[in-house]
C-alpha cells in the first residue's frame, strides 16, 4: 500500500534524487545487517518468536512513518522498518519445514504469490488515497492495517525443530563451494534486477508526468504479475526459471525506458513479476545445497547478500538519475546481460529437492 510511494514521499518531504537513493541504500543496509543473526537464531531458538517480533516492529515503524511530519523522523521510521527484513530467513525456514510433499521452489513461490494477491489491492488504494488526501494518509491507513496483521501472526503455531547437531555442522555453511558460487550468482542477479527499480516511480512521475492514482494502478499491475509469475514459473525447474525471471526484468526495463504511455508502464510492472519469482527460486536452489540444520543460517546469509545488492543498486541509481534520469535503464540492461550469462554458467545444473525428513519435536517456547 505504501512501499511504492516511499521515493515520492521522500521527494515531497524535500529529498533530492541522490538523497533518495542514499536513503533507499541505507534501507537495504538495515535489511542486510539483520539477516544472518536472525537466520542463526531461527535455527537455535525457533522461528515463531522471531516472526512475532518482526511483525511487531513493522507495526511500530509504520506508525512512526505515518506520524512523521518532517523528513528526519520519516527516515528513522523507514529505516527501522528495514529491520523487519530479518523475518525472511525464519519465514522461509518456517514454510519450507511445513511444505510436506511440495518442492521448496513450489512452496516459496506460492507463498510469494499469496503476498502479491494482497499487494494487488495495495498500490491502487494507496495511490487513490494519496491523490485525494495526501500520501501521509496512505501511510496512516497502512499503519492501521499493519497492526491487524501483527495480531493475526500471533495465531501461527509453534513449530517442531531439528534434533540438535554439532555446532560445526550448523555453522560451516560457507565451507560449501557450490553454495558460495550460488551466492555470487544471486548477488549479481539481485543487483542487476533491482538497479532500475528504486527510482522508476520518480522517473514516471517527473519525466513522464504520471499522476499518483495512475501510479497506483501501475503498481497493482505489478502485483498481478507477481501472482501470475510465481504460480506459473514456480512449477518448473528452479535454475531455468531463475534465468527466465531475469529475462522478464530486461523486458520491464525496456518497457519503462522506451514506453510512451501508462499501459506500457503497467505492462512493464506486470513482467517485473519475474524479479520476485527469480528471488524465490534463488532460495529454492539454496535449499538443495545445504543441511537441514543450516537452513535458517543459509537463508539468512543469502538474504544478507541480496540486501547488499539492494544497498548498492539504489546508490548507483541515484547518481545516474541525478545526471540523466533515463541513463539508469541502459546501464541496467548491460548489468542484466552480464547477470544472465553468469547465471547460465554458474547456477547449479541439477536441483534434487527431497521431501523433508521428520524432525525431533522441540517447542519454539512461545505458543
């Protein structure tokens, strides 16, 4: 409901393009710092407590953003919201452990699709509210919905955990060369796919004169694309569809850069669904390379690597936009070409995703 409009609201509060890119980069840094410790704690303490904590911090930070009347306090709230990214590793671990006979890729992309179903409503609603009452009201209503979401997460059940294993087995995930190679592939892919995204809302509003309400509908088209791409590409082989997802981001860049009207931009955001499914299929490839007891830590490290890419990409986008707004698109195309080539060369060739083994029941300690 609000995330699409953060760059525009930062602009309304007086931030220049380089400053906007810097804030978005710091947001990625906040995300990056939390993933590894959260993944480790998910393996040691259980997943449910971390999910409940993450949702609570999200509701609090959303309220701060809604109440902020000036740039500094809004930035504080937004950066604290970035801390909630630590739920990724526990959440991926949680749904992977619950998947039954489903493949890891299928359950992750299906969960991502359900997230996107809700996000279909959010951007149009946020754009309409922002157009009628100002973007601050968008953040206020979103904060209220976040409180409801935080109440709902309390009802998830405590989950069995794996039997204790030697600490060396749990923590030596980086001694796995196949996993390390995959981390390199995922970093380059995340950087390439994200580079053109952070300042595209500003580009469409400032350079293409797209109004807020139309921006909301364009964002809604992106959410529909997330649903479709996750449900369709989530069924195939993770490696091939991971590369295909990047190819659809190439199409997004071309449509935004060369498009001349809102329908073209909406189509661009629709095919951007390839970005989210590629991220999920990256995690599916990770799952096939690691021990069950390393799941949380490996997901945490993987999310930290992705977040590092999202720290650096907005910074480069901000500088490119400040010099020549459209220049970020040809640069993104060049990096995507390199990323697709690297993925074809280094991503794991065969993924055998076995069904999970029964775990020894150990209470999460809450619920």
